[in-house]
């Protein structure tokens, strides 16, 4: 306890900035093209409503659990308390995995934006791009290793800077918006009329990219132990969500009223940059390009902080060996930071051989974190049932059930194959979990945990088979 009291606390506004900055990375800048490849404007709007409601229910669940269980630290602790240490490990390891995979996605789209200014970097997947991204990765790791709270303060400033180009884009798009362009084949069907089957298929294709841009909404809860007030983490999550949803809907839907769906789908990434060039000329490209670079660096900073914090908290819960949580004199978890940066480095070099690296990385990232979200929703349901007679808990039960249904539906519709690939990374993690349990005088794995491990290994083997057989292209 004495150690925690020496740590500088993070304010509500800094937490809100963390939520927004964690989520607004490269996703919003490539959103329109990704959506146009999947859907016409009508189904996309329905998709936003579904995802908005689902993420709102998740946010309300997180807010409730933060207030009802203020002693818990980190998103994985809900799974641990509700369903045991192995569930806590599954959630925490998945969160950590999601965070550094997200950083790989950030690196790819960042270098594609830099390529607009310096053609040598091309699409962000060549050797010069990987070398620069590697330098940035280690530089950010060094910066965060100098003190997490200092990084959070810078993050608040970065958030303001990167939102300005997005707001300029939205304002210009509003003035150039044409309703006849927007409404042309609004449903994206052969008959140009609403057809349930075709519309549902388009909504399904939208789900992964829409869920990806909300990854990070739980960022405040991961640093809840460092908030000035415990309740600030819940408030920051809700405020951040409302802000994000407004920005995403406007930024992704307004271009449908400027260019046709086919034109939007054919635009290179980052799409917002090239749409801005179409709207206001080269100046638009420079403005959005600079904004994107600032945005990515801010998000990359956030997601350098969060996975390291996760490993630190997991060691405190005895879910990982103690050396994973070793901290320096700045209270930063050095071992976790270096390990994570090393894995990002390895994955960056694989981008030389990966088709559509950005889409692949963000799909893996989203699939991994949905596991955490499912366990949060499950604990929200369990807690609400156990305290059903308390005021407001019937409503909280409803929130939890909707959040759970949404997350399960999302992974079934859009991400099962990516989830199977993520299971491969769980196998070495289970070994470290077992060693941590042994250090506490427990069995390496209990019978139930052995059973779950077998399921994970089978799933991982299926994932490997999907790649080896060519049924899944990476």
C-alpha cells in the first residue's frame, strides 16, 4: 500500500483523454474505405446503431463494476473474481496480446501515412517502413519506462492536437455533402430496395472494423488504481464513448455523400487522407497526414502503457511469475515493457510477407480483446444476479446480458478464425501461469484448467491448419 501512495494520480480529464486517444488511432482514418468495401450507407448506419448499443452496454457494465467493486484493479480482475484464476489469466493475457497486436496495426498505417510525404515508405510494409517503425517502438518503450504518469499527461495534450484535423475533415465534409449521392443505392442491393438477407450480410462484414475502432474504451479501468477518484474511471469511460461514437459516425458516413461507394472502396489507405485530397486538394492530404501521424503516436503511447500495466497487475494477482512485474525507480514495469516491445519487433518483420497487414493486425487485436469483454459481461451478469434485490441491479443485469450477446455475436459473425489464431499465443502464456501457481504452492494446472488448456490447444491447431491449408490468407 505504501508503494501506491507514492505514485502521482491521474485526473478525470487525463483519463478521458486516455480513453479517446487509446481508441482514436489509425482506425478512424481508414474507416470509410474499410466500410465501403463491406457495406452501402444504409447497412453501415444500422451497423453503427448495433455496435453503439453493444459498446454502450459494455461501458455501462464496466462503470457499474468499477463502482460496485472499487477494490479490483484492471479489466482481467472481474474474470478472476467471478470465474477463478485461470479465467483471470485468459482475460489478462488476451488483453496484453490485443494491445501489442494493436501496436503492429498502428505501425503499419502510420508508415503508410508517412509514405504520403516520403514515397520511399510506400504502403508502410517495406523494409524502410519496418526499420523506422522499430525505432519508434523502442523509443516509446523507453519514454514510458521513464514514468507512466508523465506519459499520461503528454497523452492529454496529444489528444487535443490530433482531434483538430478530424474535426476539420468533418466540417468540410458537411458542407460538401450531397444527399442524392448518399441515397443512391442506399441499401447496396441489386434492386436498390431493402432486402433483409443482403443487408444482414453487409452488416456482418462491417462488424470487425467497427468493433476495432472501439478497442481501448476500457482504457480508464486499466489505470483505475492510479485515478484521483475510483469513480473517475467509470465516468471517463462513458464520456469517452459518447465522444467516440459521434466522431466515428460523422467521419465514416459523411464521405458516402461526397463519393460513391465504389469510389470510396477503391481509395488507398489511409482513406481519410485521400478523401481530404479529393475535397480540398493537397492541403487536405498534408493536414490529415500530420493529424494521423500525431494520432498514431498518441495511441501507440497509450497502448505501450496499458499492456505493461496489465502484466504488472497480473503479477500482483499471482497469475504470472513475479519477474513479469519487476518495476524500476519510476514505478514502471521494465521487464513487461521490454518483452512486449520485443514481440512487436518480431511481428513487424513478418509484415514483409503479409497481405493487407493492417487489416490482419487489427482483426487479431479485436478478436483477442473480445475475449476480455465477454468475461466482463459474464461477471456483470453474475454479480447482478447475486445482488438482484439491490436497487438498479435489474437494469444492470439487462446491460450485462445485452453486452454479452453483442460480444458473442460479434466474434461468431466476424472473427472466429482470428480468435483461433490468437489461441496459439495462449499456449506459452499458460506455461507462465502454471509456474506462477506453483510458486504459490498450487498445482501447475488443476483438472479443470487442464481441460480448458486442451480446448485451447485444439483451437490453436485449427488456426494453424487454416493458414497451412490456405483457407485463411495472412
